C-alpha cells in the first residue's frame, strides 16, 4: 500500500513537473508580446499639391519628362550599299535656304492668322560665335516706315526678343522724326548652339510717343536660326515688317492692371475702367461687364467676370479678379479679356476682346513681360478692343520650323 501511494505521488509529481515548463513558456510569450514596442508606420506619401493649384497639375499631366530616360538602339544591321549617285540634301541645304525669298513673310504668324500689310523693310545680320556661345544680331536699318505722328513722320525704335525666353530682350535707341532710320547697333544673346533650333528672333518696331502709349508699327519673326547663322562671317538679311491687324471700327478701350506674386502663385487682374464703348441698345447706351478667361495650352482653366454697369459707355469697375497660377506654369497661360453687353431678354453680345500673355503679339506680350519683371507690383495698361483674337497670338509650337528668307550679302 505504501508502495502504491509512493507510486501515485511520484506520478503526480511527474505530471506537475512536466506542466511547469509549458506554463512558464506561455507566460513568457505573453509578457514579451506586452512589452514589445510597435514601431510607428513610416510615411510614404508624396508631398501634397495645394488644392488651388491642382487644376494646373491635371491640365499639364500629359507632359512627360524623358530627359533622364536612357534610350539605346540595339541589333541594327548595317546595310552595305553603294552611295555613289545618291542625292544628299544636307550638303546644299544651307545654300538653298539662302536662295529662298521671304519678302512677304506671310507664314511667320502661323496658319490661319490674319496678316497686316507690309510696313517697310528691316535689314539685319546674324552670326553665331562659339567662343562666347552667343548669337550676334546687328540691326542695320529700317526703310519706308509709315508715318504715325500728325507731323507726317515717326520716332521709331526696335525691341528685340529671343523667344520663348522673356528675359533675353534688348532695345535700340529712338530715332526722332525719321522714316528710314540707320541703327547700326549690335546685340548678343547668350544661348548654346544646340538650342537655336527651338528659338525665334522677334523684332518689334515701335513709334515712340512721349504723352501716350507707344504704337506698334510692325514686327519680324525669324525662325530656323541654325540654317541662317554662320560661324565665320556676318550674313545680312532683309525682311518685310508685317503690320499687326488693326481694328476696323472703334470699339473702345479697357484699362486694367496685372500683378503676380510668384511665392503664392497668385495672379491678380484688376479691371479699372473702360471708355468709348460701342452702343449696343436702342436707348443709345450699353450694359457692359468684363469677363476674363485663364487659358492654358488652348483650354480654358478658369473664368471670372465683373459686375454689370447699367446704361453707360464709360463704366468704372475697380474690381480685382484673382487667379491661382503656379510659378512653373506662368509661361504657359494666356488671359483672354472680353467686354460683353448684358441683355436680360436675349443673348449677351461680345463688344470687343483682346489677349495678354507671353505667346501674344505686341502690347499684350510687352505688358505681360513688364508684370513678370516687376513681381508684387501692379502694372496698368490701356488696351484697344478688337473684333476677334485672330492675329493677336503666335503659335509657339511652330517656332522650330525654318522660315524661308533671302540673303542679301555676306561680310
């Protein structure tokens, strides 16, 4: 009996001793799970774009930057063929370019653009200097300019741009009372030779006026610069100065100011006033308001308008219209301004319009450049209303195309 009790106690003790390690292991696992520190999740989101700038991100989302993508061509077998008798246009392409005539220059503003009449001739020389990595432009003279003053003469000067860069611009001296001015002024644009294909020279001929805004006489656009420049000597060219389309009737004027804040990405258009607007109602008056559309690559991104001024042809607004434009997109946008007559019964009628932006021609471009050169400062300007926007903008996508031009002489 004692042996049986001893055996039972031994069995029980054995069971207890076997269960103790399991209990200890479970307790250790529980304590280790409690004391284990869970690391916070790592943030993997990208920097967020401000909500007011997301419109431009969607608008330009189709743009792809392929500058860092490696490309290579593999397994291209060379074809053995006789090259004798084959025509090689690249050997005489430059000579052909110098034989083509461009007296009319009718294709410089793009297809479908309304052209103005010839406003004289402009003679200049082109040369590229690899030592200074610069395009050398010398403006020699202008001939047969139209008279813009009551005295039967003009006070011409020329503004010179290298599109699409707004910062590269020069200006000649003003020649008083002269329709055939001799400039003989040389300017150098610092630009790599590889970028000349995508650049366009713009000569804008103005008539200086001491007491009012300067009148744009006409302009000349020169594309295909690598084919027109020589590295050994100056090449002289003469082209027609094309006048901008003029309004057929007096539709009135609008005064507005532009102010851009680059850090905030905010463009403020202040519609100040209008004068001498067209009569649209049978009462001999109009109910005008101004609508401003923000365009990006030909598409309307945003539009805003002023209040309606009842029964007046000289309304005063003093209303600010604010648009959100990121600094990286400021060169891609254009403002289309329309003065509209409000009609309670029928459809509203457009009284006149104009455009402002880096891709515009004449006053709209000059005003835009002055705004960008003076950030955080309002810049005011009067605009003459036009019937249509045709001929007021230039298609920058065609700037890389070569334009025919006539070579006069080489030096």
